[in-house]
C-alpha cells in the first residue's frame, strides 16, 4: 500500500523546520530529497569499499568495481534496457545530451540535415543541438505548442521528413508538466528514418519508462531528480548505435590501447566513460532505484496524478488570481505546476512562501524560449513527488492566500 505519510519517515530532511515552520518541499523538479536507504548506501560505500574501479587488483578495488557495475545492471533493469552495455554513466541529463550531440552528431550530421526539437525544451536539450548544428551545418526545426501547452502533433508530423536525422524531445515538460506522447512520436520519426532522443529528466523519476516498449534510440535522465545523488546521470543508447559512435571525451578507461600518436577504444559502455567515474554516485543511484522499485513506479505515478488533481482544484480557491500553465487535465501532466499569481513577481511569491516554510522555484526554469512563447519572463513552480501529501498542497494554497493579503496591504499603503 502506497502511503506518503509512511514514506516521509524515510526522508530525514522532511522533518526539519524552515523559518520556524515545518518544511513543505515542492521543488522536486529541480532536485529531490534522499531517503535513508540512499544515504546509507553512500555511507557504506565510503566506509567499507571505497577504491578506484576497473584498474585495481586488490579487494577494495574489486568490491568498488562490482558495486559500480551492479548499479549499471540496476539502471538497465529499471528502464528495461536489453543489456547493461547500453547504459553509460554521465554527470546528468545535460552531459548525456552533450555526449550524443558531440559523439553522434559530429559523426552523423552534414549540411542539409535537420534536427527536430520542440518549443518546450529545457536549455539542456536545446543548446547542445545549437552548438552541433553550427559545427556541422545541420539546421534546427521546432515543433510548436497548442494553446493549452501540449505539443502540436500535426506540426510534428508535418516537420518530420527524410531530412530529419534526429528528433530530440522531452518526455515531460519541466514547466508545463505536459506528458508528451513519445511512443507515437517515436513511431512517426522512425517511419521517416530519424532517430529519437527522449529527455527523461522529468519522466523516469515519476512514471514507469520501458525503453524497449518505447523503442527510443537514446534516453537521458539525472540521478538527483529521482532520490539519488547529484553528479550522476544516465545515457541509454541502442547498443548498435553506441558501438558505431566515436568517443565523446578521451582519457583513461575509455581506451583499449594507446600509442603516442593514436589510440583504440574500449568496448561499450566504457568507451564513453573517460576518467574516474562518480562511483559513489552510481552506487547511490542504484539504491534509489531499489527504493523506487519497491514502491512501484505505477503507484508513484498514480499518487502524483491524484495529488496534482487535488492541487489544481485547490488552486480554484484562489479564484481568478492565478494563471496556471499547461494542460488542465491531470492525466496529461506530471507533478509540475507552473503558475503566476496576481501581478506579484514570481521571485517575490517564492520568497514569501519560503518564509512560510514552503519551498517552490521561481524563474525561467532553463526554458527561456518557452517563457517567451508564454509571454512571461518567469513563473513560480510547485513540483510534487512521492513524499508530498494533500496537506502540502493545502499549505501551499494557504501560503499563497497569505501572500495575496500581505501584498495587497503593501499595495494599499
Ligand atoms: N531536461 C529537463 C526536462 C530538466 O528538467 C532538466 C533539469 N531541470 C534537465 C534536462 C537537466 O538536468 P541536469 O541539470 O540534471 O543535467
């Protein structure tokens, strides 16, 4: 039985106070809190098995290597990848996308080729493609949005052509919360011979993702957004693509043999892991996946969907003072709710809420083109996760009501 009240007990930070009030943490799209299980796995790794991987012949090095490679197996299992060979550890989603842009892009793209993106992408799934387009002569195309913040699917279909070499699309928008129909988009892209990279930074932590069912070519996500440590992330790639692609960075670990003037490459996935990796981070991510699997990702999704439905209807108590971005139907959105409140600047809203113990985010959310499309410079954003409750949503609404009262008093002085 999925019980967020019990789950909260696993997260020590959630029992702290902020400005004398119990913390309500609603900034999960930025990063998530860590359960005892993950903190304990990190402690145990450093206290018992810390060593560098792959290169040592002593016991600790063997243990560290086994733990690191076991984490890779756990990741493969979590997203139902056909083999751990298709799992590359990176620093996060950003580095994973840069890896594909640089390694695959430099190798595969030429002038006249097109990379298809959308108007709702995070800068991490935008700027790496701008850089590689400039370097190769490929051009960028963008799928537009409908009025309710979903992708314009007819536009996507119209833009896909034999010139499209890659469609890089977010699974869930970190601003609008929109869940994109990636399985359909992948089918359409494959029909014209394009590859598809799915930015799973906001989806893999929140709902079941099966790379074989989706049939995506690349999937990226970040450990810190799914209860794991910062500095560790994942690139899933189809093994035959990873085999064919040249390396991303050069250095130790990614080589098979080295001469003064040239080198040959290690097998995948290590070909893409130059230098000492974030071993403890991978171990912590493995522990996070154990924790999430025990809860069941379908239950995580169901909980968030009902919480967002509750929060969206609770927002109605604020009458017409609030502008909410993205689809109205909770079935079409993840746990992210971006909004603007009265004419109060989102930074002021965020600061006032912090004073009430409620942590949200305010800003452009690394999606400046989307902000321009919405006609705003910034929004406030509350984002929910498995340990949030309806009481958290109520605290958010109450704090917003208080914000309004305070600001109208100030405005009338
Ligand atoms: N894509 C999306 C949709 C995101 O929300 C984020 C993080 N906000 C990223 C990519 C980048 O993730 P990271 O900073 O962990 O590399």
